C-alpha cells in the first residue's frame, strides 16, 4: 500500500511539474505575443506619421507649382515631372513604393526650386518664400518621421529575431518590416539647366 502511495505521489509530482511548465510556457507566450503586437503597432504608427508628412508636402506642391508657373511658364517639363511624381507618391502602398516615389518627388521638387534661382522676382515673392519655408519645415518633419519609423522597425525586427520571441513570431506570422532607406543615387544632386 505504501508503494502505491509512493507511486501515486510521484505521479502527482510529475503531473504538477508538467502543468507548471505548461503554465510558464503559456505566460511567456502571452507576454511575447503582446510584446510583438505592441512593437508592430509602433512601426505602423511611425509609418503613418511618415504618410501624414508626405501628404502635407503633397498638399503644398500645387501651390508652389502655381507660384513658379507665374514666373517661368516655359518650364513645362519640370511641372509635369512634379505632378507625375506626386501622383506616384499618393498611390504608393508599400514601404518600397513609398521610398521610390518619395525620392522622385524630392528630385522633381529640387529641380522646381532650382528654377527660382533664375528668376530674382520669384525669389522675392512673399507667397513663394512662404511656400518654400513651409516646404523646408515639412522636409525636416519627413526626415524626423523616417528616423522614428526606422527606429521602431529596427526594434521590432530585432525582437522578432531574438529568442524566444522569434518562436512566437514564427508561429503567429509576424514578418520583418522594411526600413525606409534612400534609393540608390539619392545622394547625387540633380542637374538643372535653363
């Protein structure tokens, strides 16, 4: 009888240990999953902040183009390039598409602003100066938003690759987020000729 109690006692201990391990695993899983969700939402919020600033810039572009057109009506290709780039940016859906379209907008805006150098009256126009200041401020906000996004994405990417959360990330389908990087050739200043 005492042997039976001893076997039952050992069986109970084993069962309690197994249940303890299951509970610990469940708690770790819940915390890992919730942490991943929180990190993913931080990345999504940061990307949303970039979108807000890009939209602000897109809203400024038509006013800037109209002001420059009044002084340099013959620069039609530059205006067409700005409009095309703006449309691509508004239609972008992925980080990669947004990066490429944003680079195109930046390049076409640089060409548009370079036109002002050839027109002293335009450079002195209050409306143009105000728009240029607003655009410069927006570009700074975009730069900050990109940096914040990249920090959030890097933290998230590190978390989904670190053990033991990498196991949970794999199980629940959390995927690596792409960083917002400048496209190849972005460091090259565009040529503008008149």
